[in-house]
C-alpha cells in the first residue's frame, strides 16, 4: 500500500467508565498513521450486555472496536458479538494487565472506574487544581511559599493552562507573569529565596506575536498599544531570559510544545531536585 493512499477507519471506543483513558490511548495510536482518516465513536459507562449489543448492532464496516471493559463476562459478550459481525475487538489494557497479573501472581480487580475513584489522591488533585486557579497570574503572591512549583513567564506563554494541567496531576503550581520594565514581585523573590522550585517559560517572539494578535482580535481590542508589537515582545523575552539566567532558573521553550509536553518537562525538572 502506498503511504499516500488514504485509508478510512472508524474506531468504536467502549468503556465501562468515563472513557478518558481509552480515548487518550486511541489518539496516541492514531497519530502514528498519518495516511489514515479516522472517525471516532465514543461510548462511556457501558456496563450491561444490552448496551453492548445495541452498540455492536449499529457498527458499519470498516471498523475496529477498542475497549477497556474490566468485567470478563462483558468482554466475552463483546468479543463474540464482534466476531459474528466480522469486526475485531481489542482490549487496549489487556496485555499490560495480564503481564502485571503474571508477575504479581494475582488477578486484577474487575471493578470498573477504579482510576477515577474518590480517594486521597483524587482529593489531592482537586486541591491542586483549586490552588492553580487561586494563584493564577500572580494573585496572592505572598502565598507562593505553599506552591510545589512556580511557573514564570511573559504574558501568553501558556503559564495558566500548564499550571491547570499540573494541578490535574496533583502538583500545586502557581504562575507569576513577568512584565517589561517592572521588577519581579517580592513574593516571587521571597519564594525563590525559600527554595520553592521555579521554572521559566519562553516563547519565540514571532510565535508570541501571533498568539497575542489572535488574542486581541478575540477580545476586540486590536488597538492595545505594544501588546502584540514584535519589537516590544523581543524586549520582553530578552528581559525574561536575563531574569532566568540571573537567578539560575531552568528554562523551557514552549514555542513548539503542547501543554502536556511542557508539563512533562516541568515534572522532569522537579524530579531532578529530589533525586
């Protein structure tokens, strides 16, 4: 098959819980097939034979079923129905679960939604999300001492979404903006002095100018002086880099990084401090 040939495939995702894990796995796999056109049908909280039967009856080829059903009876029911229709059904976690079971010498739980149960870790994640929102863009800088990490950068360098994503990982992340020709907030300097980890985010001036210009259009504030001016932005980025260098702050260039990649890089920096 030529790589330029367009192939189409519908992925039917069947989960007995929220489906977030399954959707993430499907996306991570699909991006490896650039020549293919995928359509995704998501089915969450599927916990009865009747629900499975209804889903399979509606499937049209070409299709592939991906599932994270934890109940063996429901897995068998889905597999049998899919085979009758000539459709492949794949349990995306089965290989990993089976390998762990072999090494541990014990079967896995069959209760659905265990990764989303309300426990100490869940409460910690919620608290971290609340922390990220309460400490957005330098709000209440005197409380930065309570942060696990402080994310610093110029405006529109993806500080807020990165902190929220870190919060979902259970990391208490605060963010502080750097403003051209304005001294760094005393609360930030005090937190740095106390040893709170700080990570700097930078963006290429050209990329930042585009982001800010789009932001101004969205806010209908096209005349805001200097905000999207490339020369002003160059000065902001240069001053931020000097601040990071002066205080020996690790820097992450987010120009071509996704929020997930930026957060992962920050977690690497945090692990370096504890290793």
